[in-house]
């Protein structure tokens, strides 16, 4: 059964496979509701920049010098957000870059708005860059506004057959098979898919999961 996180992992793995031996860069960031305070725009873009640079044969001089300059400051300090954006603009304009962001809806709203505006700045300077995001539909209008309508949206929905196949696979991996009889297995394969379907039908009236890319 595919969740947003599973879809993100599949997309990222596919892009990383394609990037091998080619002039491509792949950078990703996973938002987590439990760590919202630690996921500011400067930390998100800093993490993306680090990943893009790590795949380069040679670190650009401007980035090396910027980090050296910051180390000279008393107690050291992070690069300023504007500097990180400029570096991402420059590095992503030199090679095709894919930025993947998972669960954007779990980002603090004010940080999300700021991040989208900064990503739009990067896209303007680096039109070859592509951004893949996952999130729930309540943030879709916001993304459309902040990224100037350059958005394609795809909805994903669970299928009963997929849910059952997933459950069968997990049951087959059970390390204590003696605890499971055929009657209990049949109940699991009936009850869980039914419950998930009912829950999903209720939720889709308000917020079906979306992939935005």
C-alpha cells in the first residue's frame, strides 16, 4: 500500500538511479510534524545545498569561501538565508537539479510560505530545476500562488487489492506464525481493508492526499 512517504521514496530512488553517470543533482528533505521547530527555511535550504554540492566533483569556490568566512566569525555562525539561496541558484543553474520535498503540509505555515517564495526565486534563476512535493490539498492553492501557477497535481488513492496484497506480504513476514490461524488471518484481511476504505471515503470529502510536482 502506497503512502505519500512511500511515493516520495520511490521517486527519489528513481531520480538517484538516473543521476548516476549523468550531470544531474538530486536533493531531498522530509518534513516531520514532530520536528517543526527544527525545520526552518534556512535549515531546509541549507540541507538541500549540502546535498547538491556533495554530488559535485569540485565544490564551487564561492561556497568554500563563504564557509571559511563564517568560521572566522567569533563562535561561528550559519550562512545567511540570502547567501544560501544565491548558492542554490548558481549550483542548480550549472546542472539539472531535482529538489524533492516530502510532507510539505507538516511545515509550519509561516515557514512554508517563506520556503515556497524562496523556491520560486530559485526556479526563476534556474528554469531547468524541477521540484517534486507531496502534501495534502489544503496547501495546493498556496503552492499555486507562490510558484506562479507552474504546478502539476496528481491525486493518489488506495485500492482494496493493493491493501490486501500489502497485508498478505506483512503476514508472510510474521516471525511467529504459530500465533496466527486461518480464521484470524481471514478477519485481518477483511476488517482492515474495510476500515481503511471507510476512513478514506470520509477523509476524501475534505482532504485526499495529493502529489504535487
